[in-house]
C-alpha cells in the first residue's frame, strides 16, 4: 500500500520547464495508450458463464418442447449473449462497470426460473394455453435481459463520452489561461501555481484509471467511478474561470484575477486530495478481499477434510464465522463468498450477504458479552 501510494503522484512539478516536459511525456503516453481496457479473462468469463447456465437449462427442458419452440429459445438466448458481449466490449474501452452485472443477477435468476417452468408445464401435461404462457414468459425474460444489457451498454458509452468531453474541457480552459500574455505579466506566481496543480490533477486521474485496468472488476469499477466524479466536479468548478479572467483583465481588476486563479488552484488541490483518499479506500478493500480469499481457502480445506469434499451451505457459514472472528468485515466476507463459493446461485440470491452480516453480527455480540 505504501509503495502504491508513493507511486501515485511521482512527478513533482517545480517550475515552467518541468511543466513543459511533463506535458510532452503525457502526450507521448496518450499516443501510445489511448484506450482503457479491462483484462479480457475477467470480462469474458461472466458473459460466457451466464450464457452456459442458460444453455444448460435449455438442454434440460428441450425434451419437453417442440423443435420450433426450442430453436426460438436458443435464438433469443444467443441474442442475450451478444448483448452481454457488447457490454464487455464497452467496458474494455470505457472501464469496468460492476453495477451492470449486479443488476443482471436477479434477471438471470428469473430467466432460469421461467425456462424451467416452461419445461415443467409441457412435461406435466398442462393445457396448451398454460404451456404457451409459460413459453412466452421464458422468451420475455431473456428479451428483457437483452434489453437491459443494451440499455446499460448505451449508458456506459454515454458516460464515457461525457467524461472525455469534461476532461478535454478542463485541458482547454487550462490552455486558455496559459495563453493569456497579460496574465503572465500581471499574475505570474498565481498562474504558475494554477497551471502546475492542474497538471498534477490530470496526472492523478490518468494514474488512477491506468491502475484500475489491473484490478478486479469490482475494484476497477469503483476507481473509474471515482475518476469520473472528480473530473466532473472539477470541470463545473472551473468552467467559467477563463471568461472571468478575461473580463477582469479588461477591467484591470488584478486582485480579482488573483482570486480566480487562487480559487482554480484550490479546486485542483482539493481534487487531488479527495482522489488520493478515495483511491486508498478502494485499494484497502481490494487488499482485504485478497487476504480474505486466502483465509477462506485455508479454512475451507480444514472444514472439508483438506478440500477433498465439497462443502455445504452450512460449511460456508462456519468458514464465514471463522473469517469474522479473524477480523474480516461484511464487505470482504460477502465478496469472497461470491467469488469462491461453489454455491453460486445461492450466494447470488442474497446468501453471501446474509451469511456475511450474520457472521459479523455474531462476532460483535460475542465481543459485547465478553466486555460485560
């Protein structure tokens, strides 16, 4: 953590020469790597796993359906898979978005349930009307899932477009201030300070988004969100600064100009501090989850005869209880259960959250009893 924190803002801008050099380096980096990508293995897995689960459910019920109905369900399932792949492609270019996949989970559960109901209706000899209704529900659940993914894909792309416009808007306004010759003559110190801290802010944003590329989706998603929020806040805070400065220059209001520049520098200073703090908070969660994963695996081996047999949900509760007693919080336990437990469906339906909360609450109650 200390090493990562120290490397976050490694470039110290001292004077105008350093500023020019730094800008050249950033431009070169931008030309080499102008896209944000999420590790392909992490992103592809979710869409393919979800599609495989749907495909497996369809395989089970197809014996109860006629060929045309089965083909129609397969076709809609493939369209859903395509829409999920489109989201993954958007994530590669715009950054991870955990919220999209969290929102899909209940839809996926409904898809599996309606597919099973369509098969049961036919095999149980229900009326043609009931079978038709069950089949329609299965089709609509997948169509709704595809529509949701399409909507989220458009949102991810639009959000990134707004971010790029705002980051470019910040750069343009900084360049406008830098081009004002009279400003350089009247307020050299305030202008130099303003330009230096603005460049450090942009460097902090770049560093955070690059770092996010190497994080798991759940962590990367928070880092990208934090960078977007910081840029948006800074953009709207300094948007009118060049206009104000030009107006004050005409009025020869030098104190007012210094005030604007000082305010702009303050916005970027505050942005750097807030971004660094948010980054450290996010990465702390990441390290907690990584440590929790190792603890979970060791505890599960002990609970299941050194890992030779698969644990039950009760085993998951015992392992979670061990984790809570070791000091892990609800967040770390929940995310570990989501990632590591073989009981994926139960965990996604809220099992992970409930087990984590119960385990931590039990630890706290035991601690209170000992304190009495």
